[in-house]
């Protein structure tokens, strides 16, 4: 494809994207397809002859579009807000257009240095001190795994350079809670600790936050039993009910026993752009690593997870590779982001954050976040004041956990009722919410925060829910 | 940013990208900046007020562009070809525009199913049997780490569900060669095996391919010593000299001892699109996992690494997470790619492969690969026939390893000479090649395969090299 062909097809594609984003609200939120529908709409072998870009665009419209669940739809209240703000989309397009190769500073100095710049801007915007240095990972899952590898190597005095985890004398132990994101357990298992060495610390039964006394007791018991406490993962805004572990208290225990503290603020990191929310991660300065995702509520297009560490030398010692074919004469003076994570090759992700901050501006982003907080509180009040409705967790940010509980309905019958009404709405395409289990019973998470979601959409959602519940209540 | 603002700014950006790609050849290949130049050109704090998109575009031109080393420049012969073909760029832009959220089938059925489709197309196009199922990872580094985790858990009977790697009775051992990519050692260390349990198998001194007899002996010795051989990584087209390990012979040994065989064909996988090259990975059907990067020579924009496995059930058992908030009623009927790798959230990467195959067409891709093979052989002959020049490794594909050796020059003086001429050319911006160490002496890798590189560019390179060598020879 020549640059001139690309120019023409690119303009068509931009128009198509602008139209698509303008007309989102007319489409169903959840893809109205069955498993296999999209796959079967494609030929089973690759096209043998070239197709004109117009044909690809037509296929994008007719084959792909029906298979999208629309994360930017104003009636999308599922999982977490994934706004893919158009300013950040533009930066992502710039990244694609530049086609850079990020494998060393020399392979693309700008890729490295703009990432340094925007990570530092984001550090300041979330109120972190300058003792932190950051990079962009794909997701909080990867940031968490990377942090646990750093914890593992610190606790084992760099066992990777000897017999590895298999030669450690005493078992290394990891602490978190049952409320932590599934990626925390996954990271601990992939890092090789083993589930026997993963401790689920007791939680406050209401807030579902980690009980620091329980952590202290578990750590003491493990030490007495000859284990080495290696890492604790604190959730700052859990996925389930937006629980906040007490970071300051946990940090104190971690410091006392030289335990690596990783703060997983994947979702709630966006709230730290608001000074009035920062009390929610008080004590974070004493952590060893922090990760949060601008690609969630803040609205930068996925994939964009910020990871910060304080001990860069340790990070690089664990993650570094330095083969001859990647060396250059300036290596001592530059940052090599390949030594900050698992992949060697990296996209120019900093551009989407730069564009997002540059075009939208931090103040308008903050305004929107505050609007979402208001909307969520307003919705929670509506629900709490309605007959037979419950708000199941404190609405700390923009997620509201709700359940409709008709008199006399409990146990599995209540679960069937909950899943019936939420699935009916989800499958209709009128709105989308995430059913989720809390204390062994299904509830519904309403995650407010799509850029296009206004107060009127919340009203519409509440009307829809009430109508559906009426219909499905026997 | 509204869709209409996006439309206007998007058109401007597309024009800018088309111009940028048209005029690449007029720019220096290697960025002409010093460490810190780009960083210092940015403000130290985030912009407080929004900037118009035109300003961002102007800054992209004046601040970012000088910091790019141009991987698509016809005189770029460094590392590996990273073509970012414009057809695939278009697909990548579509992915950005759709702003999809890939965390489960339900979150975007098309993202999952188009990935299934293109991975299967690519399987067929590289001559693999239908016993393989694939997915797209970011890089071969991540594919290799994932494969080693699969190996670790198979050899330890799912130790992750018990005491982890720290509770295994007998050390698990990993085998590769010193010629393997740096990411293989990194993956083995990150997976927790420890460097003591990483064996460097002897190589054919000429071809630098793994000696299977040496592997067999090492495996036998390890078993006798009470170790468990867990994984062997075979390089199919190494980064250094494009060495090919004998996959069939290795597979036989691996099968005999139930060792996981991962085939790392990151670079040479592209060659498997050519039936006449497939003898180079003969035996691959007996491997357990394969990874190769369309984002290398084939020319799909980074990041795009294909990983194939045969035992999907095992893969999912090791990598799966299934929290309640990600479940849906169709989970039994669909593929959940979150269980195929480390990150939970995934971009819609299949679009760039689909667009690449669709618009360029497989036949034109194959033609270009064959042209590059011809160009590389032609260049190698030029060098081999020139006085005081050596081609240091068989030119199996498109990488030519060369050294200028004036009479009487050896040892460190020869290294100084090699680095002097290659760095002079690289720093001039006229062409770019990768200095690399072979048998403890510096040589120069000339990696042919940029889409824009014609025979005339190779002639120009050779003239440039000869001139530079003359100037720097005392």
C-alpha cells in the first residue's frame, strides 16, 4: 500500500470512525450475536487476492461492528469505564502512523523520553513525590506480576541468579485479600509462589478492606513457622465493591518486616487526579510499587497502565537484558524501558497520554470525574430510597453495587431473580451492567463513568431497571 | 474532544502520516539527538489548559520527529525489519477508533473471534497442521515466558496449585543455547527456574545451531543427578547469525523425556510463509509451543507476536482466571483470550493482521520476502568477493553478518576498527546497521528486508561502507 493509497483510505476510515462514535447511542450496548456468529461470517482461509480498502471498511461495518459491545455507549455501566477518549485515540493513531520500534533508547529516543515526560507529569498530577519513577505497561495484571517478581527477588536475595525459586530454603509468602482483583492471585501463581504460600488476609466485613491486625498476625505466624513474608498487595479501589485497604497501616507492617508493598490502584488511580480523593491511598509514599490504569476511568485508550517504583536499580537488576546487538555508545546516559518489563519491543504508548492531557486538558478531565462521582452518589440515593432495593457497599467512587430484594426472597431464588433482571436488560442491548458475586450472592455492579453518560442517562437506567424488575417479579 | 473535532484533526493527522511516510528517505535513519534532548524539549509539568490539535501536530513534527530512528527507512538495516506496512497501520488505526475493551468474549465478541480467524489463517499460511490453536501476544519475549510457565507447570504437575516452584523436590531444568535470544534467558529467570538450572547446550561451531547429541547428554546427566528436564527452547532463525536449531532431532529427545519444546521463530517465522523455506523448521509439528512475530520481517505493525499451542486445555488451566464479574452465560461456548496470556485487557490486534493480509495480499507479501532473500544473497556475494572482507555466517535468510579485516589487524584493534566504521555510518544518519558480538569479536549485522529497500539501496549501502572503511583505515 503506497502512502497515497493510505492517505485516501485513511481519510475514509477517519470519517467512518467519527460517524461511528457520533452514532453510538443508536446501537445496542451489548453485541447482539451468539458465540461463533462473527467467526462464521469470515472465510476460513486468508484472502488470496488483494482487496480494496473500501471493501475492508465495508466488512468492518457489516462483519465486525455487530460483534462489538460498546464500551463508550452512554448506557454502558459494565466492568469499568473504558472511555477511549477521542483525544487519546488521536495520539494512538499517531503512534500507529509513526510505526516506531521500541527496543532500546537508540531504536527510538523519542519513544523513551516522551514516556519519561508523561509518566512524570502523571506522577505530579496524582500527588506523588519525586521519589517515584514510572513507565507504561499494558495492564495492571502485568504491572502486578512485574512487582511480584521484584518482591520475589528482593526477598530471596536475587535467587534468579542462582538456584531460582526452587532453591530457596524458606518459603516466600504473599499476602492479599479475597477482594483483590483476580490478576493478583494469577500473578502470584505465575511468579511461582504457589497457592499454599498465598495468604488471604481477613477483611472488615462491611468495607471489605484488609484488616491490618490480621495481616500483622499472619506475618508473625509465618515468620514463626520459618517462612519469609515477601509481598503484600494492597487494593486501592477493588473491582468488586471499590474497597480501600488501609495503605498506611499496611505499609508500617511491611516496613517492619522488609515486605514488598505493591499498591494496586488500577481503577481508583484516576480518582487520585482529584486532590480531595487522595486520602483514599494515604500512606502510598511508603509503598515499593504502584500501578494504576489511565485506560480505565480517566479515559485514555487501552492499553495504558502506569507502574511506578522507587528502587529503579533493583527493578533493572531483576528485569534487565543486555545482549550485544542492543547495545549503543550512550547506554550509560539513557533509560532502557526494555529493562522495566517483560516484553522487549514496545509501542509508542506515551503519545496517547500526551494527546489526552494536551487536547482535553487536565481540568476538563477532573471536571468529568467529579461529575461521575456526583452521578454515582445521586443514583445510589435513588436506589437506597426505593422500596425493596439495597445499595450493598459504600459508594466510595463511581461504582454502585445494588440488589433488588422482594420480601421473602432469599438464597438461590434471590440469585435467580437478580440474574434474571440484569441479564434481561443486558441482552436487550438497552443498557449493560456487571453481575458480580458478593458474600456468595449475586448482585449488580453499576459502574458510572462513561464520558457520554449524563444525569439523564442515569435516570433512564433507573427507569429501565425498575420496569424490568417489575416484569420479572412473579 | 467531540467526534467532529476528531474528524477534522484526524484528517490532518492522516495527511501528516502520509507525508511522513512519503518523505522518509530524505531524513537521517538514526535520530540525530543526544540523550535528554527530546525530554528537555518538553515542559516539566503537564499542560494546564487544553491545546488545539494543530498545536499537538506541530509539536509532533518539531519535538518528536527528530527523536525517531526510522525503522521504515530504506537504508535501515538494523536489528530486524519492522516494516509497519501501511495496510496494517490502517488496521491498527481501526483498532484505535473502535476503542474496544477486550477482557472477555462478552466484552467484545468480534475481538475474540476475528483473532481466532486470523490466527487460523496464519497457521495455514505457514503450513502448520490444524492441531495448533493460536493467539496474538505483544512480543516473542512474552510468548516465551508464557511457554516456560506452561512447561514449568507440566513438569511440576501444577505446583502452582500447591507449594509452587519453591516446593518442588527436584530442580526443574531448562535448555537452550548461547545463540538464543536474550529474552529466553530472561524468561527462564522470570519464571523462577534460576540460572543454575539453565543449561547452555553446545553448538555447531560454524552454524551456531544446537547440537542435539549434546542436548541428549545433558538431559541424561541431569536425570542421573536427580533433576527434571522441563523445557527446551529451540531457536529457528536466531537474532545473532540466523542460526537454526535442528527442531526434529530436538523434538525426538524432548518427546522421549516429556520435555516441553518451545520453538522461538520470532524472526524466521515470516520465512515460513514461503513453502521453500519450511525445511528450516522441519519437525515443528512435534513441538508444544511456537511463537513468531508478523511484526518483524512480514511487516505487520508492532506489536503482533503469534503464539500457537497444541494443548489448549493445559494452557487455560495454567493461565486462567474466572472471577464472578467476568462471567457470562455463554462461557462454555467461547474462547476467553484472557486465559491465554498475562494481561487481562487486550487491544483488538487482529485487525492489523486482517488489514495487512486483506489489502496487501499474501502473494505480494511473499514476493517481497523473496526479493529480500535475493537482495541479501546478492549483497553477501559482493562482500564475500571483496578484498579483506568476510561474510561470517551462512546467509540462511535476509541477515548478512560481515566484517572488514585488513591484513594484520586482529584482537581489540580489529574491534575498534569495526565499531569505528559502523558507528560512523550509523551516526551520520546515512544508513543504520547493528554491531553485534560473534565469538567475542565485534561484527556487523546487515538485516535486509525493509519494504522500501531495493537493489539500488543495497548498492548504495555497499558503496557507503567501502568509502567509510577506506576513511577509517589507518
